[in-house]
C-alpha cells in the first residue's frame, strides 16, 4: 500500500467528522498556541481537506497546504 493510500480510505469518514475551524475544538487551541501570524507565510503539512489552511486564508494569511492523499483533497469543499 502506498503511504498516501492509507489516508484515502478515511477521506469520507473525515468529511463527515470535519468541523468548522471557527468551532473546532482542535483548531481553536492550535490558533491560540500559534498566535498572530500576520505577515507570515504559512505551510500546512498534512492539511487533509485544508480546513486550517482555508480558515487562515480567509483571514488574509498567505497559506500553502500540502496533502499526500488525493481523496482527502478531492473531498475538500474548496475542490468541489
């Protein structure tokens, strides 16, 4: 099994589970830890569907998301 294939099988589950980052109990503590990233370029490795990257981009941040799983990216609301 290719390393990215193991994530492909979880894409639909993740799509059902995913929360809005503004209400996400994982994302909010992450944003508090990272703090103000104004003026920074952000790399979101293993971005899944890109929920964190999209949230930051909507705030005007420059963000690049990288994900191995084609299925995770395909299930992203941004790619629909």
